[in-house]
C-alpha cells in the first residue's frame, strides 16, 4: 500500500508568501510602523528561501568608491537621479477604478460603447500625474543591486568600462541593515497599471510602480533597496544620501582595472575589511568573465 506524501508546513508557508506579501510588509516598514512577530517571521523565511544569497553593486573607477566600501557605506540615489527616464511612469487602470464603485460600475455598463470609452478616458485623465510625482519622488531614495557579478553589460555601463569594481554583499545582512526592504524588479513591455492613488494607497502605488521596468533592462537582474528620505537625516543631499550598510563579503576588480587603482584598492581594503579580492579575467574561448582571487 502506497503512503500518502505528508505536506511540509514550512514549504507551504514559503509557497504562500509572495512578492505581493513582501510589498505589503514593506509599506508597513516605510511608514515607520512596528512589524508583528508573524510578519517578521514571514519576511525572514522569504529572504532565506526565495532571495539570492548574494547581491552585487557595480561601481566606477574612483577613489571615492574605495573610501565608501571601507567605511561600510552605500549610496542611495534620489529617483530624479536614476538613469531610466521611465522611472515612476505608469498608466491608469480606469476600469478597475470604475468597478471599485458600485454606482459608477452600474452606470458604466448601462452606457453605449462610445460613451463607455468617453467615461474611461475621463477617469484616466482625472489622475494628476504631476502631483503623484511631487508627492513621492522627493520622499524616497534607492540603491540598486544585481544578482550577477559577471554581466558584460553591467561591467561596461556601471564600472567605468570594466575598470571599476563590483561589490558583493550577503543578502540577509543587507536586508537586516535596511529593515529587510530589498525587493525584486519585474520587467515588462507595458507600463505598470495602477488604480486608486489616494493618501492611504500612495505608498503601495509607488512600490508597485518603482518595481517595474522595461524589458530592455532585464539583463540587470535588479533588486532595489528603498529608503525613506526622512531616515537619511543630515546625510541627504540634492542627489541622494550615503548611508551605513552591512560589510561587503568580497570585491571584484574589472578585467581592465588599472594597476594604480588595483594597488589603492588592495592597500585600503586588505587590513580594513579582510575579505577576498578577485580580478575578473576574460575567458579564452567564449564571451565570459571569470573571477580569479588575488587576495
């Protein structure tokens, strides 16, 4: 007689906790509210089982970046300083707004087709995009990470043409340093669609929008850490803030890194951080970067 497979409660909990649940808890964190023990436990399991163990930040060839690393800091950019012009762009789900109101929904479905389209357009145009941008763009800062440390494009775009560095962090430590608010970016060919943007949902709307980017950016495999500007204190500048972080677990030098930059990095980090330092090397038979430990 065959045995019925026992369900694993922990596995079921992992499966039931989604990115949407993570965003709900992130709203609580960003609003400065204390997490319940259940929420803290759920988000801990999510980071343990569903998130890459390591995250990476590509940085340019500059002495300032070395100083930032050895002092355990990370730069958080204001949204206006990010390099994607579509940040915070969205479309309005007018039908969802209408269906959320019983009376409006009944009216909508009683109208002829052309009048329905006119009502949808009117509802869509009633959303003040500029006011939404003003309300949220100055309230948050973002630090961007990648799941990959060997992306040819990322090294080329963000690390001074392979002359800079890529910094490795333990994801759990990173999440704890910032209240476990590292969230995955989703990629789409369409702008994110949202419904109501009122005072009670503006935070959730912001998070739904800021997590979605064009499919053209998919190669970045990006995760984002989001901080309220109020938490930045006196560190906040016109472009962002340099904030305390967890210690890096490794540093990777670009395959085109200059000798003087390498010497400076090694002399600064060897005793202070005591972590492995790698040099990315070009593979001989394919378009691939291979890390070789130098310390």
